C-alpha cells in the first residue's frame, strides 16, 4: 500500500500535470492566432475564455461547445508525462530542471502537429529555457557550436527541400505549395543544438531524419491501401527532432 507521504506526492504531481496540460492548451490556442492576443476565444462563437475555463476544463459558457480532442489528449498526456518524468527523470538532471524543457518540447509538438507551424516566439522562449541546461551539460564552447551547427545543418536541408519544391513545380507546370521543411525547423534545430551541444545535435538530426522517413513510408502505404493518397502531403517534422533530443537527454 502507498504510504500517506507517497499518496500526497502522487496527488501533488498529478495536479501539477493537470496544470501543465491547462497551460499547454491555453498557449496552443493563443500563440498561433492572428492577430495574437492574450485571451483565448471559443472557436465556435468567438467568446473570450478565461484561464479558469482551461483549468476546470469547462465548455463554452455561451454556446456550450465541447472541448476539442486535442485538448483532451494534451490534458491527459500531460498528466502521464509529468508522472513518468517524476518517476524516471534523466540521470543528469533533476525533475524541476528538466520540466520547463519538456514543457517547451510539448508546446512545439502540439502546435506543429495541429497547425504545421513552429513559431519563432516559441523558439526564442525555448532558447532562454535550454541555454542554462546546455551550459551545465556541455560547457560554453560545445553549447555555442551545437546551436550554430543545428541551425546550419537544418538550413541546408531546408534549402535543398526548397530547391526540390521549385524543381517539382516546374516539372509539373503548377505551383507546389507544401514545403518539405519549414524555416521553423531551422530555429528549432538551433535551440536543440544549444541544449544538446556539439556533436550530439548531429545524432538528434539523424535520428529525426530516420524516424520521419519511417513515418512517411507508413503514411504512404496506409494512404495507398485506402486509395486516399495525395502527393506532397506535409508531415510535421518538429516532433521527430524533439524525439531525437529526448533520446539523447536520457541516453547520452
């Protein structure tokens, strides 16, 4: 049986996970909005939502609209992730040091999956969060080289993808809008480079490329089998970069 102390800790960590999920849902609603504003609105009736609506997971008070599937997945996933992070924190970092970093990772993943965007304002906040961790882990030189290397490597891949998109557009005599990579992937790689340092950022990018290739192949086969394949369908790349970083945080 759980002791009273462990039960209190479990309840506290679960409540923290709920708070983290509420914050993620709030930020994922307001940051991609144009024009950006601090108050979130109901997507159905555009009524402003209060912070308490997120924490209490309330429906819209005006039209009664339910919370979206993304908010449920984010809320429940945050509780599970915080519990796992509390039980199995990375060896070199404590729970409280790595928690803001994982919050940043989660926000990038949620927005990229939903909107195919990696926002520069989020990347700038991420750099502020990860630089102290990178300096403790890697030292000044490795941290700075890692940031530059992450940006340069991903920029070269981004540029090659842009050249390929233009070539395909000319060959098909029609504009291909979808990009293989977005510039947000470049800024994300720079932030991850500041965290992981040199040369670990290269392993994170290689891991991301392999995982993205595997996911793209599975998606292609699935869509072909269902006869719903559309060429040049964009797949968010950010989550694969983040997975590569998490692997190194735990194993490197």
